[in-house]
């Protein structure tokens, strides 16, 4: 499955999943996309083209699941550019296409540690 199909499928899932049903199961899905056109005239960096025109897309998808004392979350980012050419100073080397930004698991361990104990354990990974 290509990355493009993966994100199209994720958007469709977010749109099709009724919010009330997802929240009843402890699942929250969210996302956003930013599409913009950028132009630069009068490049300040020596040796690069004087004018740059690009179109960029940034997509963020997040999932959060809570069930009892357990909480699991993940956040994925995807960034794309179109129109960048060699010599302009921006290209695929400067843009992170697909990146898992963070993943985490937390658990409320109060009852495990004894009556009256208040302790939360968490494990997180930032990529």
C-alpha cells in the first residue's frame, strides 16, 4: 500500500467513524491538513536561485485510546512539497515526508501499589 493510499484511507476512516461510537469505545481520532503556496523573491543565501515558488502540504494524524487505567496515543506527520527545483535550496532533503512524531502508553497503577497510593506510570517515545 502506498503512503498516499494510507493517508486517503485514514482520512476516510476519520470522516466515516461516528464520533459518539468512537468515544464510547475510548478511541479519539483527529487530524488536520495545511495546504499552502509559498513564494520567495530576493533570496538572501548566496549561490541559490533568486526566486522560489513551491506548494506544500502538511498532514497530522493522531489517535488516542483510553480504556480503564490504560491510555495509548500516537501522532503521525506527513509533509510534501511540489515545485522545488535543484538550486532553490529546498527539496525532499529538507522536508520530512512521513514521520512518526510520538507514541506513548500510560497506566494508572494506584490499585496495584496498595490502598491510597497515587502513582501514574508512563512510557513515551519521540521519534
